[in-house]
């Protein structure tokens, strides 16, 4: 049996899921900034997180894969402008 949650906790959970796409967009924008500055293994880790955030905002898998193959932060930044 799941633990009982207070009204406040329920509200926080509902707000999170209601704003999940906006949260994903913000995190994706932050990851693009990191992508500009990273190299090597760190860049691969940033791309992994960025893919997760792009999925949350509803970007198709094939488009995400194309962006990763191009490995160009400017392309991702231009794409994210459409969601703002």
C-alpha cells in the first residue's frame, strides 16, 4: 500500500507533470550551453542528458539522432528556439 501524501505533496507532483515539457525545455537549453563548452567524454555525457530532455519536449527519435550525428550545438539551439 503506497504511503499517504499530503495535499501539498500531491500538488507538487501534479505541477511537476503538468510542467514537464517546460522543465525539459529549460534543461535542454542548459545542456546546449554545456555542449558548447565540453569536449571528449564529457561531451558524450552532455549529449546523453540532452537526448533525454529532447525526448521530454516531444522531439522524434530520428530527429534527435540526426542532431547527435551532426554534433553541432548551433543546430540544437536553433531547434529549441521554435519551442520557446
